[in-house]
């Protein structure tokens, strides 16, 4: 049985108040103004009045709920951790909700509790990209990377080991961060240094990445394999490897891997150096890449994955990009959780498959390995993100809806332990 829920149905009932990203140019346009106030004791807040890094404070409009456009900022991207969720809006601010036990909501005025509604990350302005791992979030703002939340494995990338408020990652002083990816307490960024692109990573050990014989690195470490200075366009990191796509979409390079997870070049094992994925098997141009358990790319209507696919393709571990059967239609992107995978199609339909331990696939509570229209957002989903056990979408009318595990309010501030179907996230007005 499949679940179908439409935005129109939510609106009629009065309930809709409402992993690879291509951001529209408008997200880089910022208008300096006064900043807002901070939330307190679980109320929706607008953050602090001082921006990090000497940036002039900008105005902070509340995010738009579904169908709204006046006096609000449209949600442009999502980043989901295990117990919290964050949204980037087109005025360059970030709003987070759910658990704040490790400071995941980025506002020092908030209590360290769960089930908190959306609050603005204090002091963070002009953000272009956000990424979340389990209990940490990082953002690119004007070429620098800032992180907040849990920091037990060096996720802040600046040498400190304690949880703290918003912190800047210690990238080289002449580096400009372009793109960002994170998973399993590892963050990696595409950076530009003197017009040359390369990759730096920090946090938990990513298989194949040298941390100077350490299990984690509290400061960024350069990834080898980019001495020819390719122009890099997107990055995706997973539990066992990291991958980048060139700007023209014609090449993918990966590093990491292990005995059952290939980096896509036909071999199994670990590579400390980023190596090209098999060009003979890769369908190009690559239009999106994402990763958690294994990397996947899209090109037109073709979805390809490689590595250890056994969670979704029993018995399969493939060493080169392989087209996934049963995924019909034009797939724009895919997102992976712990043991589930969802696909965003060009018509706005979201298909999911995998394990359904926390209603990641919607009701009924049963597993499926075959992709199907488990969740249908009829108004048109335009962006999809997956957390450990929950998913969220942005609709074409600007609303955000989430479903799956809600034990700490990572879907909505509703105290119910699960969101069985997409439930709207209500932003403060």
C-alpha cells in the first residue's frame, strides 16, 4: 500500500501553514539592515544582533510558510541531522528546529532540550550552503565555513574539542570555501586557493583520508589527487568515501573505500588519493551527486550508484557506476538515510524504499526494496533531504514538510514520536 498526501489536502484541512543542491542566484543577494532578537525557552527566535567574522548584520525575515510571499524569506535548502533539522532561506539566514541537547539550533539563548520550534541561528549571515551530520551543522558564508552543535570529534575544524557557539573552521587563510558536504561527523569542503580547486576534510576519520595516523582530525586536512587543478562543482561524502564532480559534470573522483566498498574505479580497497571513477561506465554529464552509505549520481533520467548496495540491491557490491533498475522517470536527485533511500522526480513526486523502522517510507510500517510513490507531494516537491530516520521536502509554493522519526521534534514541534505522513513545519511569524 502506498501513501499519497497532497499539499492541497493539507491546506484544505488547515494543517499546512507552511542530501546535492543547486542554489538559485537570488540566494547570494543580501540587503544590510538591522538584525532581530533571540528566542528564549523554546519560542521561535530571530537570533542575535552581531554577525560572525565582522560581517555587517542583515535583516532577518521569518521563513515563508506554504503559499506566503510577503514579509518572509523563502526556504531554499535543507540540512537534516539525526535529531535536528535546518533550513536555509533566501535572505542568507539559517533556521533550525528539533533537539538542542548539543546546541544544534545554534542559539545560546535556548535551553538544551528537545522539541523546539524553528529558531534562527544567532550571528550567522550571508549563508550560501548548509550541511548537517548527526548532531553538528556547518555553513558556508562569504567563503568561510562556520559550525555549531556537537564537537567531540573535531567537527568544528578549528582545534577546539568542546561544544561551543558558532565557530569558524580553520581553513588556510587564502582559501575560499565553495561547496560543503558532511556525514557521520565528517565534513569536507571544495575550496579555491589562488584560482585552483582542492578539497579539505575534518572531523571523524573518512576511510582512506590521512589524519596523520589519528582517528579524527580537529583541523582541516587536504585530500590528495587534485594537483592537476580541476574545476570542481559538487561534493558528497559518506561513511566510507568522498566524491567530487567537476564543474562540467564530465568526471567524478572519489577517495576512501574499503574491502566491500569500491570508489568506482573497478577495484576494491582503500585509496588515500582521489581517483577518477570509471569513465567507461559513468553516464555524463552528471547533474547531481549524493552519498551516505554509497554514492549515487543522476544524469538526465539515469540514476547510477556504486559501492556496497546490499541494503537496497541484495547481494550487490559493485565496483563501477551501475544503473539502478526500477527507478523510472526523470530523477533529479536522491537522498539516503540510515537504511532508506528517497528519489525526487522532475514531476515533484518523491519515491522511497528501504527499511521503514520509523515511518521513513510512510505507513504501513513495512519494508520495501522496490522504489515506489510512497509519498506524493502533489503541489510539487522541489528539494529533498534525508536525515538518519526522517525526510523533509520543500514544495514549489515555499512550504516545508517532514515525515519519519520525530522523537526529538526533528520533523515538527508536535510531541508525537512519529510523523507518519508529511507534516508541515510552521515557522514563526
